[in-house]
C-alpha cells in the first residue's frame, strides 16, 4: 500500500468513526431513534450498492458498502 493509499484509507476510517459516533450520540440524546439511525445507514449502504459514480471505482463503492454493513451488524449485536 502506497503512502497515498494509506492516507486515503486513514481518512476514510476516521470519517466512518466520526459519523458512527455522531449517530450514536444523536440516538443517546433522543434526537434520532434506532429505526431512524438504521434507515440512515441503510440509505448510505444502498447508495454505494447502486452507485454509478465516475469519481470512485466499483471496488471503492463495494468497500464502502461492506464497511456500512459492518456498522449495521455491530450495532445490531450491541442491541442498537
């Protein structure tokens, strides 16, 4: 993995962690319920599954979708 790839992967993981934390915080504060949180993640997942972007490769969209699936599974396992 090149340095540029490492920076890109690190940026993506940081963004994912921030978004996941924000969703958890919104649920904990009662601004979103669990169903809404799940709908947000499912909409993001669907966007990457159906993506036809010229900016990102099919492989990048598939990787993003897989990460979102993991967030959904992990939060379901935690009772969220």
